[in-house]
């Protein structure tokens, strides 16, 4: 087995960079342009608290869909598993993340799972608080504790872009209002959802979320549990079956540990009991996953023997 | 953590039996009737070779869909991962196991994955051999080695019932013939598929398949690898995302290890590096999973700390 | 062939009334309640200008979906057939009127046809005018001319109820905004659409719309054509294939002339070159058509030999 | 209005021929090749018994889907409307003719309508007779009477090609067997269906079928009714809403009379009370309709004022 060092990570970055050429930078995001195509950064934080970074690990990108796992954690803490999964399902689906057909065809009162847009909007609506502001602050405080980073910022620019380009999400939210799935107004649910997506993080921040999951709800800095570990088991299981859009099955086979990606090119990985991984690589595939980042995740799985389904490296 | 003993397993069986009342015995299977509703048996075989059984562990039932993982192993060995997944996908889908819509709507040349009927039929067509007889013998020999049981029998009665009640599977197979997915004739693919489903096994046999997966391709009796472990990683990953019909997401959350069920009420579980589990419990849910068997699987996961996504039992 | 007289119509009403018992009054509409269940009224206006009424023909109900054909006429006049059918299709579909799946699965830039909600909203967005107020006034003036009724009123109460209960239509509209189908803002399109649906009419008014279609764009009172007859051919053809929700095929067979229904229990029928029919009967089927009104339409077709597909009454 | 003469028809053929370039000859049919691309022939038979032909009217092509209306007539005669429409629906659908999804999604016991393959196979299974041979003979005799043509031949070559290329239809048939829709064996239903599709006809034969529909069940040669006219009303209504595959709505608007097409490039048109039209033009669109033939149908509608929805030619 490969030993985990920063030199190794630099080599892995170099090996994975060529895969960026098969992706496209998501130009809907403010300040995202062609110059970002070759960015690739990684941080790994072990359960023992060691941290290893390489490449463009200091580059900040918006969370986008990686926020879905934070929202799910908070909703689980606020309401417990039973109540949360009365609102959304927990089944994977092999369809695109912004599909509306499934809302109609499957069970009109439930999105398939919390990792698709409809499910995450329904989950955002659950998060407790007196106002959108208040609910976002709860989310943001929780995220700052998880990442042990008080300097995190929400990008006003990203947030405004999310709002300006929101027709499809608004369609999903109104559909869920019509079926009684949404427990708040459409505007309240979406306002919170857009803000959650707009927090800027670097690969270290993403890795800290992964490490938090890997350590069952403890940060590297504290032995205090922020959330019961059984809720994190739920989050990790759903990441495994549904975290990588309609390539989730592919990543279950090729990486073999829970991951969640965002269309900014972010990936959070969690290897239970071992380590958290954070990747940024803005060139994404048509399915929404970082192409170079995905290649890197698979290489790390192979070299560091992270595949939960395999007992050895063959 | 609960210590694994036969006494514990007997208790677990007693606790899980009441869940049988919410299921129905699949009367399409020969000799399946109401009297079987309360049958529940379990065997666990550890990677160290210890075996523990309880309940109706000597009762033989047909493999049904649990045969899908054996077929997948053989196809992977015959052709390798790349070729196999040119024929079928590896994405989960939140739809019923005999869905034909997905064949039309998604990618007409590929069933979603090898765990649904269409995918398993396409996989059966891949298995090498000069004739259906010859191909079935390869399958059967492989299964006998995995289970270390030369006494295994294919039930002629079950096989005839499969054939007699095959319209839906035939529809799936002809659809795949029309799209060029099927590499043999419809009859050849189905004949093999029906035979694969008709092998009779008891909970110990099912547990041995799970243990084979858990040990990365070795049986308890031999250190010889029958199949490279990386193929078994693939099989286990697909079991995790798609092994329990359209409750796969639910079992990923609630059991947290790879399982595959059949409508006879069989379940095979594999905890990588630790143990294999075999369950029989003929009362099944509308989605096709043993109700008492599923409850037992979840209880074992909780008590024996088998959930791969959790680092502790809380 | 039965001679058309008011006595005959009274008899036909009596024969059809029992069918109301299989329907339900749409309680989402203001002032609609159980007491309306047995209302049934009809007016027929021949191309020669004779008018025959029977039953509750003086009862006013909102247009609801019958407004879709007025909106389509206006859009055809404003933009011509080519431009209108760049925005919506002209194919029938056997699905529910408020389906959103079809928007996703078929051709994401086009609703199937102008008779389903999504299509009618897209059509409303096309109608020319500087403001919603101005566009509605154009619609309303056009409708007053067609019905030769300057006393028509839009019900503020119905309009407010439409707005309050608009989540599904808003979902459809935002979906079409996301695909670029909608040429105005969602709010502008919906505001106009809700007002169009809220004009109150009695069976005579509905019959006048039918007669206008039957006479190829002339009212009974004037030889001036308000709209070229070829546009009305288009409207009538689409009513035939798609005017009665997902019972359109049934009505093509059983009535055999173009009809359009609304969930208020209104039906407009047009027998080209012969007559227009207006029916009100608030008890509607699950598919959205007046049950007693539909029975009456079929009886009229039979007795008065209105079926365009048959050359005699056998 | 244009007077109907053979000279006019020759001119109409010339005007329509260029549309063949946008189509493709269906090479799945025996002896169909590029040289047939520019064939275009037409026959019109009026209700008064006059016959007018132009272009390649002597060219014989297989009936293909135009056989669906003959099968429907026979089933209506054998069982009556109620029984027939217990087996198939009468609703149009905007989907492809060989769609299987709709069988699953809509009402698993009923194909949408008798004009799609699944519906026509279910209808074929209804036709009375002791054997496939006997049932085909009933069909063939009926067709010979309708066309007044005892020389009609079934092409053994076309029939064998249908059988050899039958996977999709077999998939549809087995699906319907699995839902209990099919009242015979799959083989019996398909054998009859393939033969029905394989009868060779020229434009005069096709026109005679149209004239038979237009005259309400009488042939030009006889005043004897072969089938009650109300059954033909049903057939014509279903042709209007569903006869031209998923361009049926387009033809309702642009031609405005009942038509049925086949992928051999055949079209049967029926203008109730006036005339029948038969067209052959083997270059077909992706939706399955003759491109030049379709252009000709629309031109005839315009010039000869055949649109049932319009009272004048403007």
C-alpha cells in the first residue's frame, strides 16, 4: 500500500490533471471561466488529525451540491430520521439531478432522495429557525464548527447568480408545494437553499467535512460530538448510493467509499474510521462531477486501499 | 458489541419472526404455501471459518434473484469488467425489478444494472459455453465450489414453473434482442437464467456465498482464489446500491453492508473482511424482500456492528 | 333524425341528468358546492342563427379550460400558425392535463399541445399587449364580440382562487421558463391565464363560441369575419384530438365533433357548418369532464346526427 | 374549388414529389431500395363510384400498418365496441408507435389504442377463427370484398421478413401476455399480425378501403353493407386522432380527415360521405409517414376542400 505523503499527493494530482480536458467549467457560476479548467487541489485529513494537501488546495469555490449533506445532517438533528424520511425518500435513482418527471411518476409526495435538487430543497425547508436568515445562520455556524473555520464566507455574487438562474429549481419547489411536500413557502425554501450553495470553501474545508463524517461527528480539534454518529451513518450510506449524481453506481464500484460532488467541481469523500478527502477541480462531466477530481478520487482509492468493498489491493 | 453465538442468533430469530406477518409467500413458486410463512433461518460464516446457524436453517428454497450475483461473478471472470459493463450499466434505479420502461427511456442499449431482471438476463447471455447445458454446468460447478457443497440440486419443478410463468422476462429479453443488447438467442438466455434461479439452497449455502464475497474470492476450505478479488469488490458495490430491489437505499442505510435478495425469501449478505450471512424467510414484501429476513439483517447489523458506514454502535 | 326543438332539449336534459351522480363538483372553485351537482343546462345555436336552450341555461360558471380555445384563436391571429406551433406542439397525448413529465420527456422546448395547461400558459404568454391588463382586455373584447355579450364579467373571486391555488401551474410555468419556452415572465403569463379562466359565462355564451367556430369566424349577428377561417379549422382540429383532456379519443368516437371542456363543468362543441353547442353541468369526472354534460353531448350527437365521421344515424 | 380530374392529380403528384427527398425508404422491407424513393401514386374513388388515378398507382407495396384498420373493423364486427375497448383503449398518445413504456405506465392491462403496434396485436388476437390460417382467411376475404379485388396476394417474402425482424413486436406481445391482455398465444397473435401486414396492394386498393369507410360500409360495386356504419364511425374517429403515428395531430390540422399510414409508404384517407383516397410513396419520415404522400394528402385537402373542420377554402 502506498504511504500517504504530500509528495505522493502531488504525483497523484499530476497523474489526474489530464482528465480535466474531458470536462467543462460551469460558466453559470460567477468568475468561473476557462482559466479554471486545469485547477486541481486535494486535502486529506486522517482520523488521527494529520492533514496532507497538494495542488491548488487554496483555491476557493462555492459548495454547490456538497451543501446537500450538511443540510441533511442538520435536518436529521432537528427532526430525527423518521420525520426526515417521511418527507424525502432514501432510494437512489438513475436519473438526472434536476429531474421533475420522477416527482410525478414515483410517489408524488416524495422526492427520491436528499441528494437530488428536489430532495435537498425539501430538506432545506425542514431546517428549524424563525426566519431564512436565522436558519441560514444555524447552517453556517454548524458548517464553521465542522470545518473548524470561522473565516468561511458566503459569496453574495454566487447567491445572486443562483437566484437569477433559478427557474428549474423554482419549478421543482412549486411542484412540491402542489403536492404538500414543502413545509415552508417556495421562496423561503429556495432562499435558504441558494445561500447554502453559495458558501466558498477550499479543499481543506471540504476535507474537514469528510473527516467529520469519517470520525462519526467529531472534528479533529474536539472530542465533542456535534451530532450523533448514527445520523452520519445515514448520510454516508446515502452518499454511497446517490452522492455522485447519476454516476453514483460508477463511483461505488470505482472508488468504493461515500462521496458527494457539486457542479463547482467540488468532491467530499469520507472513509469511515480512516479519513476525509476534499477535492476541487472545476472541469465537470455532463453528469456534474469533476472529471480530474473523479480520476483523483479513484486513484486515491486504489493506491491507499480505500475501497470499502475490498479487503486488499488487487 | 454483542458476541456472535448460536444462542444470540436464536434470540434474534425470535425477535424478527413477527415481521413475517407483513409479508406474503410467493405462491408462483412450486410448493410455496401459507405454511412457509413463518419459516426463518440464518447462518453466519466468519472469515475465520466459524459457522453459526439458527432457526430453519436446513430448509431449502430456490435461489431466485440471489443467482444474479453468481452470474455476474462468472461474466466478470469470463470477460472482465470493461466488457461486462458495455452490456449493462452499473447505476442503481429506484424502479421495480421487472421494469421495462427504463429499457426504453434511459439508454436503449443497456439495462440499468445487473441486479434487475433485464440486466441479469443480459449477463446470463454473456456466460461462456458451447450450449445452455454447458454454460449452466459451468455456473453450477462454480456455485458448488463457492458453497463447498457438491450436493446442490437444481429443482426441475421450479425450473418448469419459471418457464411457464415467463412472459414478462421474455418481453424484456425480446426488447433487448431488438436493441442488440442480447448476445445469444432469447431462448438460450432465458433457459440459462431460469436454471440459475432454480438451484435449491439452505441458509448455510447462502451464507457461504456471502463468506466467499467477504473473503475476496476464497472459500473457508481453501486458500485458492476462485476469482480475483477486484471482481468481487465490483459485485459487492453493486449489491450495496442495487441488491435489494427498490429498497436498496433503505438497506444501505439500515443494514449498511452489501446484500442481495430473491423473491423466494433468500438474502445473501457480505461484510467485507468479516463474515457472510445467509437468510431464508419466505414471506416477502411487495418490493420482493423477505420481511422477517430483512428485519433480522438490520438487527444483526445493529447488534454485531456490521454497518460499514458507522465506526461505533450508537 | 330528431328535429331540434326546445322540447327535445328538455327531454335530453332529463335523460342526461342521472349521469351527474357519477361526478363530483370541483370544490376548488368559489361558490361551487354540492347544491350545484344536479345543474345541467344547454344552448344550441345553428349556423342559421336560431337559438334553442333548455335546463339551467341561465346559470353562470367560470370558463376554466374552455378559455384555452379563445387564447389559441388570439395567438393564431397575432402570430400565425407557424409561429404559434414553434412554441407548442399540436399532438394529442394520453396523459393528464397538468402533467409535467411530458414537458421533460418529449421535447423540452415544447408542451404537447395548446389544450393542456402548460401549452395554454405558453400560448397566453404569446398574446400581444403592453401589459397584462392590456392583454386581458384584448382577450375580453374578443370574447365579448364572439359571444355578442357585452355584459360578460370576470369573477374577482374566481381569479383570486386561481392565484391562491396555483402551485402546479407555477411549476409548469417555471419549467417552461427554464427551457426558454415562455416568452414573458412567469407572473405575467400566469396573471393573464388566471383571468382568462375566470370569466363567467352561461350555456348561451358557451354555445356562441361554438357557433363562432362552426361559422368559420362569423358571429350570428354579423357577416364580418373576426378571424380567418383557416385559423378556426386549426382550433377545431385540435379540439377534436385534445379538447376533452385524456378522454379526447373517447369523445372523438362517441360524439364525433370538436369539443372543449373545463373543470367548472363547461363544454363548448362546434359542428362545422351546422351549429354550436354550449353545456354547463358542474359534476365532473376524475378526468375533468362534466359527466351529465358529456352524456348530453353524446346523446345530441346521436339524435341530431352530429357525428362528423358517420354518414347516417345507424 | 379545384375540380377532381386525372390531370389535376398528375399535377398534384408533380408538386408533391420533391418532398420524397426528405424521407428514407424502409430497407427492412424486402425489395425496398433507393430506386423506390421517387415513387408516388394516388387513386381517389368518390362515393358516386368514380375513380381517378395518377402517378405510380400500379405499384404494389405491403399494407404494413394500414392493415390495423381492417383488423379493427373485423374485431368490431366479431365482438362489438364494448368488448373491443375492454382490451384496448381509444385515446391518442404522442409517443412512438412501438413504445413499450406506455404499456407499463398508463394502464397495464390496455394498450392506448388500436393504431399502435401493441394495440393492433391485441386486436389481431381477438379476431375469431379456429386457427391462424382460418383467421387470416377471414381477414383476407373481408379485405378482398372491401377492395373488390380477388387478385390480392400476401407476400411470403414480406411475411418472412416480418417474422425475422420481430423482436420488438414479440416484446410487446409477451408484455401483454404477462398482463393478461392477450387472449391468444403470442405466436398466434403475431403470426396473424405479420400476415395482415404482408398483403400487397396498389393505390387503387388502398383507395377502395378509404371509399369503403367513406360510404359507411358499402363498396362501390354493391349496396350491401359488409359492416354496420357505426363501427366505421369508430374506425374513422380513431384514424383522425391516432392514424398517422405521432404526427396524427399534425394531420388532423393540416389534412383534416381520417387517415392511416404504413411504413411501406402507404396512406389510406377517408372523407366521410365524399370519397376515399389511396396513396403510395415509399420514402418515409422518421415518424413513419410517407413524406411525398403526406404532402400530397395535404394538397388534396386544400385544393379539393376535404378538411372536415373548415366550411370553405380560405
